[in-house]
């Protein structure tokens, strides 16, 4: 593949895709040390500006049609300055760090991480991990990953079987009818909520 030399191009004879300012800016960026992916993006836009078709650009740069189509559309939309803002490559996928972090989160209370609730949901795990890792997955995929590790956001059978009456020193709420005479304070309202410790 021969390197495209845009420096020899006539800047005044640019196509209808880029403004003269955008064209000069992109040519200037090509003179700096760039990753090959970024260089391709700029070259695609500059070749489109010179009137090359998508197929001609793909043949000349050995790039795929989807990439050429995308960056030609960006240039035509007047967004050529965004050549370095779109991430390179495929979206990030789940890796070993993500799986270890998921396991760590689900085996600890969300309150340890500043949340007001006691149990994780797939939705909250997804949000928390997206913030930490920038990896976006669906709630269904979170549940699949948990199942593959033998974990779940649902309480275990042992946790479900533990009744509240078996929990020592936990506050309980009891509502009683005061009209039956159980209350020693006759001025109390008709119903009263009592909080007892068992």
C-alpha cells in the first residue's frame, strides 16, 4: 500500500466534503506521530474530499467498507474534528478483572460501597461495573455470568429459611388494638405502634 501524500495536494481544489480549514487541520495532523487507525480515519476523510468513492478509498487504504462509510459520513456531517474521539476497535468485552470484580461485589453488601440497599440486583451490578470498568453488558448477561460462577443476586435457601423471629436483638414492630384494655395509658390514641426488642 503506497502512502498517500496529501501535502502535494492543492488545498484550494478541495472537494465538497471538508472546509479548507478542516482539510489543513487534518493534513497537519497526518504529519504527527499517529496510531495507524487514526491515520486511516484522516486519510479516508481527505480522500473522500478529493472525490474518491468509498470503493476506491477501500482499495487504496486496504480498509473495510464499514470503516470508510463511517468516516466519510462523519466528514460530510462537518464533524471531521472528531477523528480522535471515537474509540478504536470493538467495544470492550468482559475480561478476568471484570469477572473477579463481579464476584467480589456480589459476595459483599452494597452498603459497603455506599448504596442504601441490602441486596444487589443485576441492574445495580451492571451500573456499578460500567462505572468502574467502562464495560457495558446487559442485566441478562450479568445473571448468566453469576450463574456460571455458581452465584446469584437472589437470597440463598438458607437465608430465606431464616425467619425474622430467629434473629436475635432485632427490632420488631407490633401493632395492637388499644381498645382491648391492654394499654395502661387511657389517654393514648385508639391505635398505637409499639416497637419491641425480642
